[in-house]
């Protein structure tokens, strides 16, 4: 008998956590949507409080395609932004040193900056003079 009660507890716990996840996704989508005005957002949230399961199902059916598009747009912006800060991978330390030497010869960087880039390319930590 105890095993059956435990099984039902696990099942209902799963349903409850899944429902909470859906509600969080819906609320996130509501605030992400720029085309929906504040009154309609408030109405959806009030409906989620008083008729939670029905409102969640209706929201997903009525606005599911838009949810996917807004989520994709939000993810797309984050990925592109983080790629801007990622340094490009180089082929070899010799290539990095050659690029730094070209910058030094062109007068773009100083001898100290060249030494720092060379040390970094070789894997040494540079503390400066």
C-alpha cells in the first residue's frame, strides 16, 4: 500500500512541476511580447490565477506559434551578442607572433604591447616591465 501512495505522490509531483514550468513560460512570453498591451497581459495573468489549467491550455493553443517565434528571437539575440566577445581562434603561436610583428612594424602597437602579445601567444604570463 505504501508503494502505491508513493507512486501517486511522484505522479502528482511531476504534474505540478510541469504545470509550474508551463505557467512560468507563459508569463515570460507575456512580458516578452511587445505587441500585446498591458491590459491584455494583466487579463491573461488574472485568468492564470483563477482558471489556471484552462487558461494555460487556451494560451498555448491560441498563441503557441508566437511563443516559439518570440523565444527564438530572444535566443538569437543572445547568441549573436555573445559571439561578438569571443576571440577568434588562431592557427598557431607563430601566426599570432607574425601578426603582432606586422602591427609593431606598422607602428600600430608599441614594443611593450608586442612583447605582451608574443608572451601570450607562447603561453607565458606577462607581468610587464
